[in-house]
C-alpha cells in the first residue's frame, strides 16, 4: 500500500478475529520499529511480545487491574507488545537536561508509529494502550530497575472497521512563518 493510503486508513482497532498472528508478520512490524530514528541514535526501546495465550492472560490480569480495567478489551488481542523504555544514552540524556525534553519518549513514539503503519500494511489492526498499571506490568515481566513499560501495542486481524476519529483542521494546526 502507498504510504499516504496507509496513514489515512490506519485506525485504532480494539476488536480482533480469534486467530493468531503469524510470527513473521509480528517480526516485520518490529523490524519497522527497529529502523526508526532516535535522538543520538540511542534506540531507547525494547519490545516484549506476548503471544502465548496463557502468559498474555496472566500479564493482562496484572496490567489491567483496578482503575486500568477499562483496557481489558485488549485481553482478546492475539498479540500484545510491551514497549519498554530506558532513559536513552548519555548524550541524549544531556540533551534532555538542556532542552527539558524527554527525547526517549519522542523516540519511542516514532518507533511505535513505524510499527503500527507496518501492521496496517500487512492487513493487521493495532492499538496503542497507554492506560495500564506499569508497575505491575514491570513486576510481571521482571524488568530490571530503571526500565518501564511505557505502553502496549495490540495486534491482530481486525474484527471491526472503526470510523475515522475527528481531527483538527489543517488550518488549525499549521501556520507559515509565524505562530497563529
Ligand atoms: C500514546 C497513545 C496512548 C493511547 N492509549 C490508549 C488506551 O490506553 N486505550 C485505548 O483504547 N486507546 C488508546 N489510544 C488510541 C487513541 O485513543 C486513538 O489513537 C485516538 O482516539 C485516535 O483514533 P485513531 O487511532 O483510530 O485514529 C492511545 C493512542 C496513543 C497515541
């Protein structure tokens, strides 16, 4: 598919067919994420793929407990990818300090957008999930200190075709040569 088509056709998909995603396809999505640019090329990401139903269900019990229960729909996704951050390399952390910008989060955003667009390209639906209990998720995955599950990405064959969500108009978000 053309990039322009991929971008406009992508939706957050929260209902999936009850069939597994081939590992080759999941890996192709992750390969797209791997190639993303990052501040000082620090590549501050790691992806834990949860596609074993038992392990995934046990993970979901922790990650979507309490106030995070509204993310329980994701239990039915055949694949959940836990996106693990670190704070970037030394040079990018110096950049964070002076710019007061968390570049590693920008970097992760770019890599995950690569991931979801490649998913779209392969006929898969996806959804970003930021609403989870990160502490419980980290404990479940036995993450070392300093690593965090920033968000999850669900993947699967879509069982719904969501309507486009509204966007601000072009004029509202773009101005040339001055801020207005
Ligand atoms: C960083 C981020 C976090 C998100 N977290 C959630 C979430 O926890 N649960 C959810 O259902 N959707 C989540 N979404 C999906 C957004 O709700 C969705 O992208 C937005 O409504 C626009 O819809 P669209 O993706 O179909 O264009 C998240 C999206 C992003 C980019």
